[in-house]
């Protein structure tokens, strides 16, 4: 229980270093993702930041000398998330998500699935129901579904806020679209989510005299995203999908 609470940020103030505004988990993620996506380019000194964390007076702090690297991480994180939420990354990710969701609904997923590596998981899904298998086979062939709806807003309707809070909002919306359009469940995938692409740094920076400095001009609102992806075979249903999605979120 203590490990789970630490990882999920519920064992504060200690857990803030692993699940907080600028935590070592996200520093690592951004470093590796940008490095791979940009052919080895390095945007910030991750090791300098990570090794500089100090726990003092029951709170985490960083030395003033790390502020510039923190700003670089912040900008790199924003650029990484633009890639993550863009094409074709999110198209493929939601196809995998949909494949797993359908298999889970069919009772084919158990705890052992989450101990598989990527290749084993794909092979497992290829042996599941017809819809799950079809989705991963398309991914393996890099035949990604078409993004036919992309809504991004910082001022969501109350209906969209409520919809996103449902634990399986993506699966529910995809099932609804498939039913209304009379197409196979595997033919449509959706993404619903919210997040801050630019994450505010809420850890103080301490100078040599012990004075606190805080990062300025960091205010940003959560971005709410709704995206729908469809098998190119049914791309002619774009207008109907738009009508149905707007009915759900507005």
C-alpha cells in the first residue's frame, strides 16, 4: 500500500518527487521520448535536475542553479506532448487501447496480460476476438485509422467534463458510434482526455542565501481533447460521426 500511495502521489510530501509538478518520472519520460523522437537531440540536463532534489523542512526544494534547466524541461515537455497527441502516434495508441478494451469487455484479459512485453501483448491480442485481432493486425501493417475529428478546448462544456470523468469514456463513446453507424466495433476508436501540456513547476528554487524563488509566468489551463479515428473503409461517415460526437459532448 505504501508503494502504491507513493507512486500515485498520495504519500505527500515525500511522494511529490515521483508524482508532482516536475517529478523525476516525467523528467525521465520527456528525456527519453524527445531523444528518440529527435534523433538524439538533448534539450535539457535531466541528471543535473534529478541529482539536485533536496528534502528540507518537510518539503522538496531545488537549488537556484537548476532553474534554467527546469525551464528547458518545461519547454521540452510541451513539445513532447504535441507529438504524443499528434499523428500518427495517438492514432496507433488508440487502436491498441481499443483492441485491449474490446478484449477486456469480452472477458479475455486477466492479470497475466499486464506482465507481457509489447511483442507478447500484440501476439496475445491477435489470438483474441475478431475485432481485437483486426485492430492489432492493422497496427502491425502500419495501416493506421484516419483521424476524422479533433477537438481541443480550454473551455469545455459541463457535459464534456462529466463524460471524460467516466473511467471508460473512450470505450463507451466508441461503442456508441459503432452502434449508431452500424459498423464493426473495431472500425472506430476514440480519445477523450484532459491534461496540461505545459506543466507548472511548483517546487521552490533556493539561492545561496536560502531565499526562495518561484518560476514565473506559468499559468496554463487544462486542454480537453476529443478525437475520433475510423477505418478508412468508413471514412465517408465523417459528417455523421461529427454530429454524434457533438451530441455527446455539447
